[in-house]
C-alpha cells in the first residue's frame, strides 16, 4: 500500500464527472487499499477516487475514529447512485482533504438511500443518516465534480475566495502530501 498525493482545489480532475467502473480487478482493489491508507494518513473520514487523481466512480469511508462510530465498518462504494434524499435539511460545518484548512457550513439532507456495488461486484442498497449520510453525499459530490464552494451561498463563497486561491496556489500548511501545481 502507498500514500498518494491528494488533488486540491484548482486541479481539473476534481471538476469533472468520474467514469463508471466497468469491472473490479486487482488494480482497482490496490487503488482502494491505497485510498484508505491515504485517507487515514491525512486524518480523513472519506475519500473519492478523483481526490487521488483516479477517474473512477469510487469512494471510501471510515468513521471509526469519530466518537460514537468506533464500531463502524469501513465501506467502499463503487458506481454509487443516490436513490433517495430526505426532505429534512441539516446544516453542519464540513471540511475536505482537497480543501486543506477550509471549513464551511453546508446544507445537506439529513438522510440518504444509496445504491452501489461492493468490491465483490454485488449490488447493495443502504440507508444512512447523520454523519454517515453527510459523508456519502460529500464524497458523491466529488464524483460529479462538485465541492463545498458549490454548496454554499454567494456571500460565503466570496469570503472563501482568498483561501481557495491559496489552496490552488499550494500556499497552505498541511501534514499530508498534495499534488504539485
């Protein structure tokens, strides 16, 4: 396993829709292992494939380090589809490994139902709420080319502009590897 530099705001791969996975092979399994290691090295709880430069519709989630989620089983979602979102909207501050040191309140549905393939290419459907739902929706956003700045109002987006420029210019202090400009 290896740690992969994380793509950051300004990297074009983060703004395009990822390609569906056609089949699960040894290379993809290795990519997934590397994604988990990269995410954990950066103290993240979710990571999409395009955040490590892979044009694949895959993300990983591991909430075990979060209080109350110690028994959480890490999950891999391949070709996820959001089937249903709740009408209830919750606003919570979010961060993102591709937006180092940036945090902002984001409105998201309180619960979600998602259909995806697991690493055995078996279809699964799960319902999630609270933090798990939020992370699914955040990582799914990456797969469709969206990020936190796309989910906030114009006033907040204006306030984030300098921070976004600094991230794009790699003028950020962080303790995990990111891609070069």
